């Protein structure tokens, strides 16, 4: 048994160990003697007169500007009211006086006091969002408000008359759970402001400033009496401003058009991918999230049946309907045996296997070629041509146009939608649970295919620029990447673009009402009327206009509003008209 | 199997028990003073109440350990060591706690700090290895394995990161090797490369170090090739280290510097030291009185219930109490050393000196930090600082001391 190994420590070793122990203890005691006995006078003076308190001040966030430098998001200096619990002699009376002056329920003051209490000598927040006026009234009653302090606090403020709530997003106060979940807990302090959605979140590292630190001398009662010379204060550094691609005037027009409607409009410049304006309707007022939200207001937004908080342009999933027929056209045009002038007969219905597929125009379009099938949006023409191709071939072309993957737009939380492939269909319905009829639905943008309006915007930009566009974006600070793009022959692009022009200009074109009466303006587009399980059809209009050698692209989606040509195209006309008006104003 | 024996209470080292009791009571008194700040409701949340409640399981565990036969402790040390390693690795599987992986959260109202327990198990494993292999201790190579044994948990803890506990984990190896008969010269060789690398950044220090190195190598007289290798190997390592340092990026250098010396961050650690020294110094001989410390109660003093608890004692109870506390814990450590010396078997003797070294390391690092002698390292003071895991680990050590210091057969 190893335990029987004898102890061989010698007395020399023992005395050496004891010696080291006492040497170390003696060193420590001597150090205490030096500090407590010899340094007593110095340190006790320091403790009485020279107490140092570390106070951090929050830095204002950077501003968010529109493309012409107009302010979209600003900071409003507000004040926070605080109390030092240890200095409050008559808590009830003081709180009563405060609530009289600032007009806040005294129960709320007490509730805040209890919520934020962290210690007798730590400043505790009583109220926030006080105006300068309220603070000056409090200042008049300074003598009756012992132990009450206030501090300036920059808060988000929206000076322009656009809402843009889904683009700008909102900020949140850092609480314990946010702080614990962040990777570096020193990065944010409780009560700091953090970008929570939208651009505020995506560009947080530009917008957030660096908080300042000040060291105050405080007297024996904990009251601040001045700065400390040994520790230099660090001033708060405001965050950087960011310039967005938004045009306030266009955004305003879009919001006006979407009032009382449900859906999305996105307008932008196809050559750069810049977004001039985007609306997701219904929306909410951006200052909903600043200041003290009343619970009723909050609930009315949160539980609203039309879900105003959902960002429809990058999180809404919709069947695209006929607006994707150019992709089906591209699949066919890439086949050397396909003749776009060859005519098919549309009799209003088409039997495929044991199923009947109808055209939206039940009387039938008669003889149609590719151009007329796109301009009058005939479904039968596409049914009759697409069944020579595989489902995965069509899916591959959809992916080339950016569907089924993120567009990379700089708003966090984008959805990718669905592009059905053979394996997707097998997974969902089983190997024999679906037929080639799915391909027929898919080729006219119905069935399993789901897209976000932002993907559609990217798709329109690709068509308008023949694949030479960039990822859609709201801010230019980071490097913008070119988007995934299909490479077609010039003749394929020419054909698709020519057909989209016919949609607007031909006497039978479904998009006729998108053309404004402005000489020199050319419009290209496609309408869509998407059937969906939620009621009335969704109305789509996608396209772009060419004016003064400048291109502007547009996506209009009106939920459950009817036909694309009848409802969405006129909205696009109004936007096109407005863009010209706005640009002429700028040109002057 | 032999069952638990009757305990020879008369043989129990009363001096050790009284010292532990005294220090624990002082700790509770100080924590009670701090707990006044938590006056608004939630009595269960004060450091005093928490510490008081942890005292019962801690004392119970210490008491149970007295009944475990010595050979059982010896038999399971390696198993406990492996368990300790797994235990310190567990936090890495969860979410970081304030940016570190020190804590284990079992959904209890408190978290567990596994490194505190691993520290004790590592020392026991070392004691077993060194007592089982003591005959070969005269060879330099035979001290490599025990060093590896201690290094493994230390490196894990260092990555949590918890430099304080990592240091405490490595400390016992030196006295234990010394105790088991390793030549002091070999211990010197283990430490030499560290000195060579650190002093290389300062010409005078490096010259001085090279002289010491030469003298030590000559006096201990290894053969010529060996001594030349040792001397020039160290010098070469020293000359190389500035180049290694310069090849790091500025960011990496700063990370290492703040790791070694947090006072590099003047708004953080320097502020803490100033406040701690002001608290201690303004206490004077007798202190400001219980619950009267302004530095403490105006919250100028940081982490006052654990890392800087000695500053609270210094402020409220003065130099008299501070020196009493230090003398009592010095006395306690000396008693453990004495029991280690008197112990009849080598395993107990080594375990006891290991525990004494852990306690001394805690006392020295914590105290020296509060008075600004060494950089700020988060390390608690035994028996006094608040902290459930630490209190229980300390009482496990007390139980082991009581068990192993009584020399009856089992």
C-alpha cells in the first residue's frame, strides 16, 4: 500500500516553509502599517474631501439623413430625473411635489423608483423624457427637492414628415437581458441605447457614439462638488451620421399613396441598386418607440389585425403571379429550337393530363406568340410551351434572377421565400404526391413559389440593366456588391425588354394605365394578378421608366386589391409622374 | 471494507478549528455591514444571508470528510482529478457569463464555479502521484509529469479566462516538489525560462539574471555539457523573446499586457486601487466603526463583498483587526504545515502542504492586490470573502486538513 510510504520531510524543510509563510504575512502587515498608520492623515483627508465618483454620460447617436442631406432621424435633448435615495428625507412629499410639477402620476414616480433602485447612494431614475421647460420649473423648486438630480439624455426624434418606420427601425434601451446576451458585456451599460431594428440596427457600429466618463469629487454626503484633476474626463463622442439613398419627397409621395391600403411600393435606381423610397403599409409612427409607450398604444399596434409591425417589403412572402413570366420566357428563349414568333392557340382552357388549366381570360386570346402572350398575359401560351422543360430548369432560372435567396438589402431579418425544385416538391408532397402540373403553376408564378417584394425589386433592376445592377440598399457606407445575375444573349434581353415595352404601349397591353402623359418618357413593365388563399387577388405592377436618360424602377404590390393592370399600374403612373416632378424641382 | 471509525475528537487539532471559526465569524460580521446597503426588501439576496446559508452545507461537507477513510481518499484522487477537469470544461459548452466561462448554471438560484473545486482535486492528485513515485524524485525528468498534471487544469482555467485561480492552481506544485525531495536546483530550472523571457526586456535585469543563473549552475555542478546547455539555452531563449514579442500585432500585445496588468486600463483597475487604498488608509488604527465606512457604503469601493473585502475590514475595523486577521491566518497555515511535517505517511503530508500553499497563495495575492502591491487579480480571501463555491471549496480543504492531520491507523 502506497499510503505506507513514510513522510520524509525534514525539519529543515519545515522551518523553511514556515519561514516563507511568515515573511509573506509580515510583508503584508508592514504594507498595511505603511498605509493605515503612516498614511492615515493623507488617506483620511482624501476619504473626506476627495471622494471620486465615476459618472458616465451617454453619447448622441449619429443622425440619419436622406440622399439630399435632409434629416430623417435626429436627436432631441431630453432630461432624466434621478434621486439619490440616501439624500431623500421625505420621500412621499418630494415625489408628490415632483408629480405636481411635471404632471406625472405620483404612483408612476414611485414605481420607477422601486424598479431602478440599486442602493442607498446610487442615483435612481424617477422619470425620463422631461422637457427643458419641466426641468426649469423643477429648478425653481430646488430647495424643496433635496436629493433630486437631472441629467441630459439624447433621444431619437423624427423631424421630417415621412414615417419610413420599416426602413429606419427603432432603438431600445439596454436592459439586463440585452446586456447579458451581448458578447462583450462592457460594450453597453444599462440604460444605453442600442439599434434594435432596421437601419438603426444594421448600422449600429456607425451610429452609436462612445459614452463619456467623468470623475466627480463628491462631499461626505455624496454630493458632486467638482471634477478630479488626476483623472481626465473623456467627453462623449457622438456617433457618425449616415446618408441614406432615400429621397424624402419620393418617400412622402409613396406613403401618401399607400394610406388606407395594404401592400408595398419600392422605388429605386436600377443602375446602382439604390432605393429612393419604400413603404410597407400599414405602417406605424416611428416615434411610437421613443419615450414612454402607453400600454394601450403598444397593444393596439402589436395586435392590430393588419400587422403594421411586419416589414412587408423584405419579410412579406407573396405569390408573384404573372410578373415572373419574363423568367419563363428566358428559359424558352435560351433554347435554340424555340421560335418566339411561332403562334399557339389560346382557347381559354388547356387540358394537361387529367387536369384542366384555365387562362385568366376565359374567352381565350386566340393566336398568341411570345410578345402577345406577355403583353396580354396569356397563361395558356406558357402552359403549352413549358412542359418541354424540367421543373429544376425553371427553378435554376428563378435563382439566377435572385429568387429563393437573400437580396442582401441592408435591413436585418430578410426572408428568402420559396423556389420549388424537384427535391423540395418530393420533401413536401412525397415522391409521387405531385405531378408535372406543378410546373405549369410555377411558370405563371403560382403554386409553391413565394417571393418578397425586395426580391422582385432586384429582379426588375436586373431586367432594366440587363444584369448589370447592384444589391438593393438604403445606405452607401459599406461596399455594395454586384448581385447574382443571369447572362443571356443580347437578343434574349432585347426580346424580353421589347415585350415589356409592349405591355405598356400596345392597345391590348395589360399595363397601359402605368404610362403617364409625359412626352419623352418610356415605360417598361409587367402586371400580375396573383391568386392567393387569403381572399381577393394581390395586384402587382413591376417595371421601370426611362426619362432624360435616367432610369427609375418600381415595384407595386397591393394586397387583396384586384387586378394588377386595373389597380397597381395606375399607382405606378402616379409615382412616375411624381419622380419627374421632384427631379425637375431639384434641377432648378 | 472497513467501515467508518469512531472519530478521535480529542486528537482533533483545536487550534485549526478555532482559527477557522474566528476567520469565518469576522467574514460574516463584515458581510453584514455591507448588506445594510440592501435594505429595501429581498433579505435573501444580501451577501451576508447567502454566505450564512452556504456555511451549513460547507461545514456539513467538512464534517463528512472526517469520516472518509484515508485510503479511500487516496484511492479516488485520480478519479476526482478527471472529474474536476471535466467540470472546468463544462462552462465552455454554455453561454459566456459576462464574457467569461467561469460559471456553471444549473438553473439553481446560484451558479457554480468549478475551478474552485478542481483546484483542490488537482492538489490531491499531485499528492498521490508524488507519494507513489517519490523514489525517482532525484531525476529532473520525473518532475515533468507532476508539472503536466497541474498544468492541464491550469491552462483550461486560464482560458476561461481566470488568471487568479490559474495562478493558485500552479502554486502548490513548487512546495510539494520541494517537500517530496526534488532538488531545489530542478525547481529553479523549471522557473528559469520564465525569468529569462521576462527579464529580457530590461538590459540591467537581464544581465543580473544571467549572473544569478551562472552562479546557481556552477554551485550545483551538473556536468559540463549539461550546464553549458542550460546556461546558453536560457540566454538564447531570453534573446529570442523580444523578437517573438515584436512579431505580434499591437492588438495582440495589448491583449497580453492588459491580461497581465489590468491597470493598463486607467479608468478601470487604477480607479479600484485608489479607492481601495483610500478605504484602508482612512481606517487608521481602530477603523471608522462597523457600518460606518464611507468608502464602502458610498459604493466607491468596488467588488467589496469579495475581492476587496479586506479593504472594508481596513476601513471599518482598522489596522488592529487587519493585522489580527493576517496573523490568525498565518497561524492557521503554520499549524497545517506543522501537521504536514508530523504526518506519518507521505500522501497526507503532501496533501497538507499543498492545501497550505493554496491558502497562502489566496491570502497573499488577494491582500497584496488590495494594497496595490500587485496588479488587480480577482481572487477572494479564504473564509472571509463572499462566494458559495469558494466557501464550500475552502471548507472541503478544512475537512481534508482535519482528516489527514490526525495520525491514527486506517
